[in-house]
C-alpha cells in the first residue's frame, strides 16, 4: 500500500505559517524584554524629565539593598513552599482518583475547576476564609488556642499566600500526575504485589520513579509559576506585607516601577527575573532530564 505525500511548492508558505507566532512573540516578548534590558541601564530623576545612562549601577545597587535581598529570601521560601504543597497534594489526589473506576471522570472534573479561577480571585477567596474578623478558619484556630492574624504576623501572612497560590496550582499538577499514573503498566505493580511488596513500597519503588519525568517537569513549572504568576494572589491578600514578609520579587518589581516610579531599578529586577527563568530552563533540559529514568 502506497502512502500519498503532500508537497507544497509555494516557497513562502512555511514563512507565512510561522509569521503569526513570530509576530506575537516579537511584539509581546522580544520587544518588551529588549526595552527592559535597555531601561535597566538608565536612571531617571525624581520628576521623570531627565534620563542618565548609568551602566550596571542599578544592578549593583540592588544587591546592596537589604529590601531586595529580603525579597530574594521571601521569594525562595514562597516558591519552595508553594511548589511542595501543590505537588504533594496533587500527587495524593491523583493516586486516590486513579484507584477509582466508576467515578474517576467526575472527580477529575471537580478537581480541575479551580485552575480556571484567576489568581486574584483565588487570593480574594482565601483572604475571606482567613480574615481575622469574618473568616471561618481564624474562628476554628482560636478554639485550638491559635490567635490568627496575617495582618500583623509575617509567618501567618506567608502561610496564607502559600496556601492560596498552591490551591490554584493543584489542578494543573493533578492532571499531569493522573496522566502519568494511567500510563504506568499495571503488570509491574501486580508483579511487585505477588512478590509481597506492600502498597506503600510499591508506590515508592515502582510508581514514583516512573513518574520522575513528570515530577521534574512540574517542579520547574511550579517554581516559575510561584515566581511570576502569583502577583494577583499577593496583591489581593497581603500586598507584600506585613513588614515586607510576603514581598516577592515580582511584586517588588511592581511596587518599585509603578508605585515608586523607580523605572531603572524595576527594569533591572525584571532582567534578573528573566535570567532566573533562563537558568531554570537550562537546568531542566540539560542536567535534570539526563538523570531521569524514562
């Protein structure tokens, strides 16, 4: 049986097909990135009338600023907390749903719905739940002897934003973990069960290692999500407070650039964030995936 091959003799057709994506990438990513890199080398006066080329002074000033170093530390804690919480809960839900036969699709639909909620809306929902005056959880925590107040306690505020950001990302992680679990051959698990391995041992020695490609992929995706896509969560819940306790890097870029109007410093922070994402991507594809068992 011969297969038909379609050939397009039009020389410019491949370029025409790629043009929409290239144009969108150039307008909404390459051009703003170039503008940010150029702006990071400049400094404006307090009234915005004069611009001076200062080279790398904006970058050196950042790493000498205690507030920026604090934002780096806060971002690290927030990113790791959000990633670990969202991935662990998503993996637990995926394992539980994968064991169901009749109601698997129903539970999958319910667990996916939170992903459609905007980060700002998710932040507002959890702000109401943890509100010291009208929230249900502070009332329950008070019965346990815990005086919850994220407006005055930095640790409480960090817990609030981590829970809000992780809740938003659980659905995304759940879909990948569930797809990975469904692709694992059941014969391997059954063979281990015949050999006498417990359910917990079968999971850690067979199932989880086979999920390693998905796990490392989600690890990088979740860290990038926590660093970039959680601006709405922070803005709707704590606005970086109290006392800079939840002021992550992406929110500091907004505060310095659009509130304090320090455009040079804000652009320099944007460039550093972009460099962090590039480093994470390189680590993901060049180092981590080589050590993953497929």
